[in-house]
C-alpha cells in the first residue's frame, strides 16, 4: 500500500512530505534529506500482517537521528529488521558504527538512540515488530544486533524479507496474512536469539520473556469478558499460582492492570466518533465490562467523574 510517492507532489512540498511520511511509519526523530527541489524523491509503501508491519522505502539521500530528547515523545516500543536494497547505509547505535551494504540486514532497537543515513539513490525493506510480539528482552535484542551476521539463520531471514516484499500486495490481502505475520515474528525471534547466543525456547530465555508475552496476550484480548487469570495461565502453559508469582516479581497486579487498560480503552471509546453515538453501557461492554454499575464505579474511582459526565465535558469533533 502506497504511503508516499513524491512524483505526485509539487517540488516544493516533497521534503516536508517525506519527513511526515517517515514519522508516520516509524518513531519520533529528526529527519533530513540531502537534496531539495527536483533532486529530492521518495516512494514509501507499508503493509500490515497482523502485528507485523512491512515498510519499504526508495529515495534520494537522507539521514535520521533519534536522540535522547525524542525518546520522551510518544512512539510504540518496537524493533526494525531492515534489508538494505540499494546504496550503503550508515548505522550507529549503542556506541558502534557500521556500514550496511546492499543485501545485508540491520537490526535497530527503536526504543534507544540511533542514527542512520544513506547517500544518493537508495532503498530498504524493513520488518517492524512490536516488542510485545517479539517477546525478547531488550538486552538480548541489542546483543543479537551486534552479531547478526554470525547466525546461521541470517540468509534464511534475508530471503524471507525479500520474498515477502515481492508479493506484498497479494499476501497482505490474503486471509492468512495475520498468521504469516506471526510466523515471520517467530522467524525474527529465532534470528535475534540465535545471533545473541541464546536458545529462544530454553527455560532461562522463556522466563525472561514470559511476562512480556503474558501482557501482550492480555492486551490482545482486553475486550473479551472471559479474560481471566486462569485463561491467561492456560494459554502460557503455567499454573495460576506461577502467573501471580511472575506478576508479583514485576510489582504488577494482573487484575488491576487489565482493568486499567480496559478503562483507558473505554475512556477513548466514549469520545470517539462512533463511541459518541453509543450508550455508555454499550461502550463499557465493548471493553469487557459486563456490569454497567461496576464500570461506572471503577471509572469514577480512576478519573474522578462518571463516564457520562466525562464524555459531556469533552469537545466533539467539530467543536
């Protein structure tokens, strides 16, 4: 799906359109293009495969810097596994600098500072994977990024990205797109842990990532009323007692966390264009609250007002 094609834009708008499109597709950062006017060009495409996103770009030279001040801005915690297609990329992160030649992979942890650039006409194809879906601790991701080429899975993943891009329109529209995305995330996880020298399915690695997987599962099923600790524990092949112990070690109350996430979803839903046409009870049910009175009590306890009064106090889309 086309995100940007500067050929359709006036020359004077191309650089700003490039910046805006890149920030839409990635995380907050400082973006610069080497050229202006007619010399500046870009084509960006993006496809979604469940939680996985495939983002491709072809453009004139540019540079991006995600400095510490940009980390304070909103941005989804994710990693990017990129296949360089044209031009040589210059990548810096965690004190190391490397050149990424065409045909090589680059793993970028988007939650920490980095810089990247290429000169002249270049291109890349990137898999964007949320940390929740990857379920690998940051220190393992960063260790794997430093020695990615050492993994025997390197060529396999590189070929997979190229194949995914070659038929992205058809694959993204297929009923199996989400399953393909999940399988690709598994492949990325295998590459990262292999490069880091960690068995992705060994007990220590699983223990480190278990809480992330538990929360990712809960987040994906928040709107379902039957989301219980027993169901979550069963989905992860652990006992309810082990689940509670895991959460306690992280200083987390699972039930309270679920309620807080549902309340935030319902609060946003109450003032969405569609939500404003629905009753408060209907919005509450859509976020897993089967008892309207219980929802109202919890909402008021968290936000200081009832759901109805809070919605009335918020400006509508045309106000």
